[in-house]
C-alpha cells in the first residue's frame, strides 16, 4: 500500500483560495436531503480548508472535520473561529479514523477517498462503513478511468492507481481511478442509492480544467 500524502495547501495561490472556499453544488442538495431526514452529525472526510465543514455547520449540523494536512486544518479552524462556529477538527489518515463505531448520521467526502491506491481505498471505505450509523448515508466521489489523469504517463502502482506528477498542490499524490464494476465491488456492503459519472468543468485562476468523477450516494444498512 502506498503512503498517504497530504495536499500541499501552501502552494495554492491566495487568489485561488476562493474556489476552495466555495461549496460544491451537490452540497446544497445533500444539506436539504439530510435535514429532511433528521440527520444531525456529519463527518467531512478530507475536509481541506473547510468549505463544506463551514457550510454544514452554518446550517446547524454538528460537524467533525478530518484531513491529513495540518496546514488545511489550521486554515479551516481559523475560518471557523472567525465565523463563531463550533467544529471538531482532527488531523489524521483516513485509513484509520479516530471515531467510534456507528457514530455519524452522514459522511461527505468529495475528491478525497481517491487519494490512495486500491488497498487504501478499500480500507477507507471499510472505515466509512464502520463509523456510519445504521441507515446513515455517505456521499463520495471517485476518479473515473474515463478522465484524463488515467491516460497520463505517470507512475502506475497498481491496476487502478497512478502517482500524479505536476507542479501543483497534488504533485506526488496517488490517484485511484474506477469503473462501474469496480465501484459495485467496493461498495458491496452498502445500499447504492445513486451513481452518476459527471464531467466537471471549472476554472482556478486563469487555468481551465475538466475531469470525470463518479458521484455516489450510499446507505449503510447494518440491521
């Protein structure tokens, strides 16, 4: 299994931070869905500099923010203090989550589980299942083998994983890529509610990028 590597948040330019402070579109849908279901506590897994932790906390959720990067957690803790929000911040590796079994109503993990190899992704998904309550839901994204990164001439460490090579914040970070059959296998312990393969277009500073990800919503049925 490859070593977990944190994002190099210090390399993100000040002008680009606004992008990473803006909630993703699906967060609005999930907030409404989970509020209607009476869900209260959420784990923001791979929380970065806090855009979704802050978003859910502002609407009354009890939020735990978890990330491998100390710098990211420091930035999001400062932001939460400025907003007068109470969020539980922890630095650590998602391969071993420091939470009790069956303790979260919902988990939000956007573009974070994929930063490992196949063994690591399987282990993390097992941890997600462990800490979710019965009927708890998890929203996750996984990199698709249809995206450009899988076609790059980067070091390949297993049948689904390459090490990204560029000058950005993700340089040296493993990237896991899946297809639909692999997703069904990875999530066999969950009830799959929805899977979409989406091509995301976005602009960070002057750079335009596009990538394919699977957007997945699952439920843990433990009873």
